[in-house]
């Protein structure tokens, strides 16, 4: 049990094993439809991680950085921010990739599904914010890209702005995806 509590990898593998059992039970033990189910599962799991990190960054990390003393702030920037940014970006990429895989069979009917289309456009916008606004600015703040103090200050302002935009988009995009799946809209 101590290895379980020390390793997120072991916990993830255990969770995946239980999820596999649930999938087998739900499918009646057969593998028919396993591919689409696996892609949908990965999409939802990645979106959960991404959404969780959007909330974490906005409600915890940015607040902690603002409240931290001058001595504590570099530790947060060095130890927490890069890890958060890495998982955040991987989850965003995985969500986009699996979403595109799920969308491919529907591409001909997207025009007649405006809610799904709005969710897809919103999701792509959120992904673009991660890749083209947040990632380069986080790299400036953490020192992975050389930046002057003024550039770092501007990067911090940009991070706060784009993090809030992503937080604002999170719920409507999630609702659009759920409604599209639930109502076929």
C-alpha cells in the first residue's frame, strides 16, 4: 500500500484497470465498439485533466503566486509552474487529438449540428490559447526563454488574462459537448 500512496503512476494504472473492467462489463464482455469507446474515454479523461488544471491555475496557482513572498515566489515558479504547464499542455493536446478522431466520422454532418460545431470551435480556441498564448509566456516567466524583467512582467499579465479566458470558455464548451452528445445537437 505504501507504493500505491507514493506513486501516481501506480494509482493511474489501477484506475485504468478498473476502467477496463467497467468497459468489459458494459460491453457484455465483447470487444465490439472497443475502439470508439477507448477514444471517447481518453477524450473525456484528458478533458477532465485539462479542465481541472484550468481551475487549479485560476483559483490556486495564480492566487498563490500573487500572495507569495518574494522569497517563496521563485520556488513556486521553479517547481510547480513548469510541471503544471507540462501536464496542462499534454492534456490539451490529448483532448484535441482524441476530439478530432471522434469528429472525423461526423465531418459531413457538422453543418447540421451547430451545438457540436460550436463546442469544437471553442475547444480548438482553448487549445490555441494553451499552445500560442500560455506556453510561450510561461516559458518566459520560468526562464526557459530568455526575457527581460519587463518581458516577464508582460508575460505574467498575459498569462493571467489568457488563463481567465480559458476558464470562461471551459463551462460553455463543456456544455456544448455534453448537449451535442446527449441531444445529438
